[in-house]
C-alpha cells in the first residue's frame, strides 16, 4: 500500500497509532488506526475456503449504500459503501482466498462521494499488497 492511498483517509493530527486487538491471529487479522487517539480506520483480513460475495446480503458493506467496485482484476470481487469496502480475492491455494474489509470513521471526511473514492483507492491498493504478502496467486 502506498502512503498516497492512505493519506486521504487520515485527518490532520500529529500522532498515528496502530492497535491490533487481542485474538487477531490465525486466518483473521485485525488492525485499528488512530490519529491523536481518535479512531480513524479498521482493517480486517481473512483467509477462507469460501469466496464470499461482497455484494451479498450477509456482508457488512451492504449496510451503507453498497455498489460494486469496478475495474478489479480477474478473480476479485468488491463492494464499496459510504463507510466501508470489501474485496475478495480468489487464490490458487485451497482454503486461502483473501478477504479484505475496511471501515472508516465517517466523521472526518464529510463528503461521502470523496470518502467512497478514497476508500476504494485504499482498498484496491492494500488488497494488492496483501495478496503479495500472503502469496495469493491466481
């Protein structure tokens, strides 16, 4: 992930802090970002046998005006909402499909259209990095 993709989601502030909640191990990894002790961003990464549909009714992103993410590479599906994004990536290894879900604190970026654009850019960038880190190929 490039810093350029993250910066638009961060409010002005002097201290960026990361917190990984307890129990964030195994096939699920969570991370929260704070700026000056204010919650900004929550990221969850899973590796699953399933290949969930981000536009499916059971996914969290459907709660806030979901739309499909366009322009993803083959083997990926995505959805973007007002405060969240989800991208699923099919991997060649069995039981290792990668799912990324990102939620932002909507109070820092009031313009919903801009927030969605910035969130989608971050999710696409971060998904590429995660797939490389987890050796997810397809």
